[in-house]
C-alpha cells in the first residue's frame, strides 16, 4: 500500500498550487534507494523496492485520491523580483508519516508543470546524483537539509548542452514552503498570507501557534533557525551559491542544491556559482543575504503583525534585529569549538577572526587546517600544522598565540573533533564520481564517497585519499545550476 496518502498543502488557497500529473517515463529503474533514511523514518523498505513503488516514485502511476501538485511561489532572483516562479520540474506527492512526524515527498525532474516557463521539466542524471550526494553529505555533517530518499533513472534522454541520461530525485523535507511562497501569497492578498502563515505555524512551528503574537513569533523563530543554519554552513566552508528568496526554506533546512560547493583553500569572498558574477552569494555574504531574504518575508507578514502599518513595521524590525546577534553567537561558538577555545570569548573571538584571515593570507585549506589542528591536540607533532603555512614566522607566531589562549581554556580533542570534519564533499571528488556514473555507468566512486561522507568526522585509512585537496589541474573553479 502506498504510504504517501495525504497532502496537507491542498488546505491552502487554490492559487498556491496546481494539480497536475508527472509526465510518464519510458523505462524507470531504481538507481539508488536510501535504506538508512528509510530506517530513520521507521519505514518498511518493501513498498519502496516494489514495482508499485517504482511506478509511483517515477511518476508513471498516480494515486487518484491524492493527485500530485506543483507548488507556486514568487521570488527575488539575484535581487530582482519575479512575480511567479513555482515548481517548474517537481511534483509533490504528499506527506510520509514517519516516527519523527510528517515529511514531504517530492519528485524532482518529473516533467512539465504549470510553472515550467518553456522548460522541459526534466533533470539530468548528473544533477540528480549531485543533489543526492551533497544533501546526504550535509546530513552527515548534522546540518539541517532536505534529503534524498532515492534516485530513479528514466530511460529517457535529456537535452542540455549535450544529450544526457535523465533521472528523477525523490526528495524529502520537513516543508517546501519558502520565502518566495509568502511573496506569491502577498501578491494574492492578506487572506492568502494568513492562510499560509497559519499552515506553517500548525505544521512546523506549533510552539508559536498559541502565542499572543504568533506571526511575530513565527518571524523570530524562522530567523533563529536560519541564523543557526547559515552558521553551520559557514563553519564547514559551504557556499549555497544561489540564495534567492525562492531557494530559502522557512523551516531552516538547506534546499535546492544547484551551484553549491565546499571551499578548499579558504577565501571569505569565494564564489562558485557560474552565474553569480557580482559575488552576491559569496561565503562571507551569506548571513547578510539571509537577513535580506528574511526582510522580504517580514514585508509579507506586515498586515498580520498589526493593523497600523507603522506599528507593524516596528514589530518586524524588532524581530529582525535578533538575527545578526543570533548568527554571531552561533558562528563564534562554532569557531571557538573548532579551535579548542571554548571559553573566554572576549579574547577567543578576535583570535578566531584573525585565524580566518591567516587562512586566507596563506591560502590554507580550511578543512585540512582544522583537521590537522585537532590531530595535533590529539598528540600528533606540530610539524604538519606548521607546514600548512607559507611563512614559518607567521606559523610559529600563530601557534604561540593559540597556545597562550589555550592556557586554562582547553577544548578537548573529542569536542574539537565534533566540530571539525575530517572529510567534506570535495568538488573534484564529486565531479569525478559524477563523471564515472554518467559516462561509464560506474557508481562505485559515488557510492564510496557517499559512504565515507555518512560519518565525515572519522576517516578510515583506506579513505585517506578522499581527504586530499585537489591538485592544481583538479581544481573546480565554478559550478553550475542543474536545470
């Protein structure tokens, strides 16, 4: 029996979604099934492996009592407002009831919708495998994220710059409501905004539902979740790449893995997205962009905050003022943990800033640096750490100052390891795995990398090569949107 038999988004105003079936595919085949995620969800694997399950998850079979929908939303893309976007290549099947509550199940790459705007609604196997790998790597880092339940090949060809095999991602999330969802609702009127806000409160912020000021609390809580999320991204060198308002989930999960990437050599201004020519979404700009996006969310809530516009603006501004302090608290706490300087923030926080500057000045790999520092605290020689610097005097000075701060302020090697992954989804490894999968039908590199990234805080001897930064000829300087 199909366990995806409800869809609570149909409770929203009709203009917030459109009913439409996925386009059938010629030869669906289950490429990957995330058995560990099914276990987390306390789901029986049998249906998901059955022909009936494959037919539903490929879009070839539709539950007439629970037809799929595509969700409508607007958005600011690189700062430019677009009045209607929506799911142009995704169909929401509904919710799966898990032991941790309901999660959305969405097909991505399942064909045209009302919002496709001339696109074919399909996804390439490469882009689907990339989202599968990166989203599960984020889960391994304990960063809130949408998840990949499975990957299905379609047997059809997708035409981009070259013909490529097509695929569908079966994605799960606590919610697919975005800032852009509220921008679309605001275009429809305050009743639509209220319906959407009440829906979000009921399903994702129940603690705020009974508040005397639920919509103000919603804004504050969404901001706090986003502050925590962005700090976690940045602490592991992650750059989302396209933080448009339609790509910002309002439940604080990472969503829409397009031109995202993890940094190798530290550079606060690093951009990977091939279309971000102005550096709007650089690593260091992500908190400010999150606040900008939340401000657009706040604008849609103004009619719900107070009948008087000036009072409503004051309430919104007051709630938004909490974002940067919340982010900085989380970010500097994380940096201190990474450095093993858990106390004395007045001294440790400026040293953390200085450390990031040193990493940039010496072109040091961020993950390698903090992993090496952790191993040094575990008893390894300082030589490996000092060798990362391109100037011995700077290296010895940094190490001396760090040791001085460590005096009576020790974070243990265990607590440092909890903050410092030994492995990340390095761009050159990801690209090599995708190339093998799509050009040679060889999934071994991808499966090996994915398995290692399930526990990135430990690295077995046979996976030491996955830790290595790229050689000059392996550097990936730009990433691309999978559409």
